[in-house]
C-alpha cells in the first residue's frame, strides 16, 4: 500500500511524504503507482520551478527510489506570493490523490492521512 501523509500547521499545508508501493500490479505495470509518482514528482518540481522556492525555503526534500519514498516540507516563513503558489500546488496534489483513492478499484491500495507539522 502507498501511504501518503499530508503535513500542515495553522491554516497552511507544509508538505507531504509518500512511501511504499501500491502493489496494485507488478512493478513496471502498476498504473496506480505511476499515477501517484507522477503527481508527487510534478508537485515537487513545480514547487521549486513555478513557485520558485529556493533551498532556504525548503526544510526537507527527499526522493529515494529504493524504498520508495518521496517528500517535501517547506518553510513557514515564505513570502506571501511563494506561500500562495505552494499552497495551490499542494492542494492540486491532494485533489489528484483523493480522486485516485476514491476509485473503488484503487481505494485499498492508497491511504491518505493528515498530520500536524511541528518545526521543533
């Protein structure tokens, strides 16, 4: 199962992690895993290239295909413009993941949870 965790604090999304194979089908044929990976990869790349977050704006960013694992956590001290753009991109990711998880044939292969992010 692919486990998605969305991290938030106050009224903003701080990031996400995605871990594990969905096991919907064999590796190389798993269209659900491919869809989840594409949504997550596009979100990370868009946060960096469209929202223009710098290394100083990103607390953690990791992609590890051997696990598999990917995720990003952004700073809470972004400019209003960067924060706005990042929030739209995160919301787009969540919308896409919820659409996948709501499909009866996929729902047992993906879980989405929400967790409060603490900067401490």
